[in-house]
């Protein structure tokens, strides 16, 4: 498994602790220093089955400063993916890649059911 996170994020810390307590082995990837590529994001989006908007960190400062709440509806999916690939701080975290699944954000019940 790959655990993609921002080390200073409290939700990421909570999710990592949850994984540790479950005895799960995983590789940690810092989303700020190792931003997901456009192709990775395309694959993850397709595999997750989630709307692309769920991949945006809507509570982040960068999201708000770029006024993306108003701009995203007018953007194509390709434009949105390119934007996500431009800065890891725009991407919702944590992301957990399990091989067959992509989990975005930490919801304990979802993780319990899917891992």
C-alpha cells in the first residue's frame, strides 16, 4: 500500500496512526515534495469511482485563494486534472492506494470496509 499524505496534516496523522494500529504495512509519500503526476491522478480518479471534485482539498488555503469553488464547474476534466497535478497542496489527502482501490480522504468506516 502507498499512503500519500502531508506530514503536517492532522487528518493524515490520524489516518497513519489508524493504519499503524491495524498493523498495516505501507509506504509513505509526501504529497508536497512528491506531487502526483497528471497520469497518476487520471488513473486514481478512474479507479476510485469518485467525482473529480472529491480529489480537491476544498478546505485548503490554495483552493480558496484561487477561488476554485467558482471556477471548477466551468473547467473541463482535463483542466482540473492538470491543475491538481500542478501543486500537491490542491489535492485532498490522505490518499491510500491499495492495489485494487484508491481511497481519498480519511473516513474510518470506509477504510475499515475497503482495506
